C-alpha cells in the first residue's frame, strides 16, 4: 500500500493525480511499493501512469516489470516515447531489453541507418536543431566512432557544449576517434577541468599529441595541421610502401600524398598515382619528389595558405627540426581562410570578436563598444573643427547644406580603398617597398580620377540647385558660382585624400606588425570626416577671401 502524509492512497486516487503529483509520489516511494502498485494496474492504466512520469522515472519503473509487461507497455507506446524510455536505461539494461524485444531493436537500427545514410554535415545540422532531450536520445543511438564524424562537422563551440552532454568516457572516445586537429579545436573550447578530464581518459600517445597541438597559437601553422598522415621510408620498395598505405589509409587525413623520410629526416613526397603505377622492384627514393615546398610548425597560417594556393598543393608538409610533424590540407586551409576573412570583416565593421546569432545583448554590446567609445572622441574633434570655422559658416550658411555630401563621399571612398588594401595585404600581394609604393600610387590615381569625375558632376548639380532654389543669393549677392566651386573642389580634394589615406593606414599598421584589418571601417570613416571637414571649410575660407 502507498501512503501520503500518513494516509493510504487508493489506486483511483493515484490515477487521478496530476503529472507533477505522480512524479513527486514516485520519487518518494520504495521499489517494493512501486512494484506492488504497477502490478495492480491494467495495460491502459499502466500506460497512462508512464506517460505522466519523467523519462528517467519511467526507466527506473520499467526495470521492475517482467518481460511480458515490458513488451506490452512498449508496444502500446508511440515509437518516439519508447525510444526515449529505452535510451534512459543503463547500457546493460538497454542491451538486454533490446535482445528481448526485437521489434524495437529493428526500429532503432532502421532509424540509425537513416541518419548514417546522410552526409555528416546534414546530420550535424539536425543535431543543432534538437533540444537537449532529443540530443540525448539521438546520441544514445550511435557509438563513439559514428558520433565522431558528426562532431567534426559541428561548430567547435557547439561541439564542445554537446560533448558535455555525453558521459565522460563516451566523450573521450568521441574525441579519440576524430582527426587530432579537429579534436584539439573542440578541446580548446572547453574549460580546463573538462579538458583535463577528457585527456586523462585517453591513451598516453593521443593525450601527448593533443596537449602539444593545444600549445600552438591560433595564427601558427601547428594549430591547423593534421598529424594523421602516411610516412614511408625512402629505402622502401614500392610493394612494401603499398602495404603501409593499405594498412594506414583508414586512419589518415589523405592518401593522395605520401611523405618520405630518411633517418627520420623529411626528404620528399610521393604522389599516390605514381606509387600504384610503379612496378616492383623500385626504391621509393627513385620515384619521389624531393622536398621543395613546406612550412614550419611556427610559421604564420597565412604563409601556409599562400603556398597551398600558389602552388596547388593538396597537402603541405609541416616540419619541426627537419622532421615532418604534420600536414596542412587544402580543406584545413580553406576553413582557416574563411575564419580569417570573417574576422577581417568583423574588424572592418568595428567589431572585436566573432558574430554569433544566439549571443546575449550584453555580449554584443561588449564587442561593439570599444571602437564606438574611441570614435566618440574622434567625432568630438569633428565638432571642434566645425566650430573653428564658425565665421565662415555665419558668412555663408548655405555651405552647411552640402556638408553631408562631402562627408558621405569621402567616407565611402576611404572605406573602399581600405577594403582593397586589406584584401591585397591578406593575399600577400603587397610584401615589399616597391609593391607598397605601386599600390599607394595606384590608389592615389584612382582617387584623383574619381574625384575629378564626381566633382564635375557635383558642380553642375550644385549650381542648378542653388539657381533654382535661390539659396546662392546671400545679402543680395549671387554666390552661386563661388559656392559651387567650393563644393566641387572640396569633393575633389577630400576624395583624393580619403583614397590615399584609406590605403596608407592599413599599410602602416601592417609595417608595425599589427593586423591591418584593425584599421576598421568606422575608424577610417571618422578620420576621413576630420580630413573632409578641414578640407571643405579651409577651401571655403580661401575662396571666400578671393
């Protein structure tokens, strides 16, 4: 019998309890009381009770039933409910239950195969769309090796978060089944305690390898290299090398290129195609390509990406003390390039971190605030400059009408020049003094040409506007021509200067070994405002004095 507050409850009273009341009751009764109560229920009543319980409570109650009752209960449940319930059981209990109930086992296996037929990226997208309970059920369907493929396609931050929803042992197994570079990216998103927990559960070789890769800075080649590649000895016969290839192929990032060593020293590469068409006997050193293009583990990632791009290298060897320690594949370089371009875009927009759709308002404000705070002071400089020309403005107030035109054009041209220059620097197209000078002169010519064309158009538009509106007549004097000249000449000067300044700033930043993208869009726009206002009202003062 079941009591509550010292009062014996009837079956009818229990069945008519709310969901929360039944959950609370099951948390506070003994196993014997639970068995006695469940055995007193009909199939329909038992199903109704299980539907009110939490999944973990239902799993605890399920194991006290006999096989016949379990079979009836699971068959009466919807498939989703039965999967959720079975996945809540301990692994041994779940395996035993699935052996007894082949119909559920077949359904689970079919569901699993449906996912395995999809591309891992498509599965990763589905995982992102699940809530925590759905992910728990999903993860229980797959082993660590299968989950590793899905986790490799997730964003590192999301993968780290989902990893913590697994048991420590299974999470560690998932990481061990991933390519080392992918696993390290995820581990680096974890806090130190979780990171240490997972590493301690790994074998010593994997642990040491991951810890070593974690030490590299984000902009060093070592942080993006894969350590899973095929290494063969230069004195091997092609037949022996083929055996190595066959045995190691399932566990490496690529088999398109094999990497040749001699006394542990890296000496060259061998194309897979050349290996399979060469007949034995033949030494590897006789058909390999001698080492030519490579990078060091401490080189900048941009250097590795440039080598891969310039020389169409599929897998670039990474050396440390003349030994090959990893490779950078074209896939890794594209991913890194994409990340760097996103970072540059954010910096050009005056942001200080990666944009995330689901981040909090506080986080968004924190990223955007630094540049905006700096720009407040630069905007105050613009205000001070305008106040310094108060006499000119009082004499010819109509000049204020054209101030937005001057500021807008100079800011836009400066940002365009900045974007072109940052892209050229990122692509290593500007690497020496001659190239810098050539780029600066090119932007200066572009700015001057654009300025001439736009200033002529502006003169005509400004002249027509002032004539039609009569705004050019001040104190009975027609200043239409003079104002039009001031506006058009200011546009010519400001566009030319903005174009020049837009390329000088990132080049200067780059020369000081500062990321040129730090010369952000809002910053260059405000600097150009200062230059444009100064140019505009200075020319106005000069022309008004004539």
